[in-house]
C-alpha cells in the first residue's frame, strides 16, 4: 500500500476556479439577455423574430454550460475534502501500528522471542486496515462525485434544441420558389400570377456560421486615387497623346 499522491490543495483551487467561472458567466449571460430582450421588444420584422428564436437556442446552451461548471466545481471541492479525510484515516492506522509495536517491544523483555513473533501479524493487520480505509474512501469519493460529473457531462453533451428560428410564420410571405420566372415584368403584368410568390426576399439562414468584423472602421482601400492602376493607365495615355 502506497501513500495517496492526490493533491487536495490543487483540487480545491480547480473547483474554486470552475465556480468562479460559472458565477462570471451568470452575470455575463444575464446582461446579454437584457440587451437581447431590449432588441427584440424595440424592433420588429422577420430578422428580429429570427434573432429572437436563435437567441433562445444559444441562451439555453449557456444555461447548461453554467450548470455543468457549477457541478464540476462542486465535485472537485468535495473531492478536496474527502482526500484529507482519507489521509487522516491512514495516519491513524499508522499511529495504531506504531503503538502496538512499542507495546510489544516493551512487553517482550530481554529475550522477547515469543513477543517478536507476533510482529508480522500486527503489521499484516495494519496493512489490511489501511487497504480497507482506502477502499471505503474511494467508494465514498466515487458515490459522491461520480453523479455530479455524470450530470455535468450529460448537460455538455446535450444536443442544441432548434426551435425553428428561420421558419416563416403562417400568413407571411411564402418561401422563394425554386425556379424564378423568365421575365419578371411579364409575370407582374399577368393578373393570374401571384406577385408575392415570385418576389425574392432575404431569408434567415442558420446553416452557416456568422462572420464578424474585428472593428467597425471601414476597410482601407488597396490604393489611393493617384496610384490607381486604371487612372494611372489613362493618365499615361493622355501624356503620350500630348507628346505626339
């Protein structure tokens, strides 16, 4: 039987970091939810409805992540409390072994052959007690923390629930047709054609990841007005015509 090498201080620090991360995520998620609610209540349109549905999907995922972080942090801190208890129990077993050996040496006298013969039995009992202590503490650690880790893993592996943010509400514009008319003017002049059914309009797409810009500043032009290749070529032609 070897001494457990688990560092309870590192476990406690790791659990504290997870819990601190979860509390920070709660504040950030609450602030983001406030801004999202303000956006959806002050604006209207298909894009706003699509944003609202997509926000409900992502906010539900953030709630699962926060709960999982709290569960992991709690499991780590609980482990940090069980490990010292196991080490203290092993120290008690070793102290009991030392006391038994000291009592045996005192009672053995000058010769003590018969008393020293009982040393292997005492050491064996201490080894058995130590292994039993480690087994019980390991079972306690598994029962108390495995359920927390399993629940956190289930939350993190849960697939996102799609509420159909891009779906068009009933009574609104129908989807863009697969094939557009050859001539929009003739189709618009024909009274038998439903104009709304052939009018293209933007649809909120969710199959592609959004592209974000790093800054709100306009992109710098690749060349200035004086160094433009088109203007430069035109100026060269004018100069050649004047020389001619």
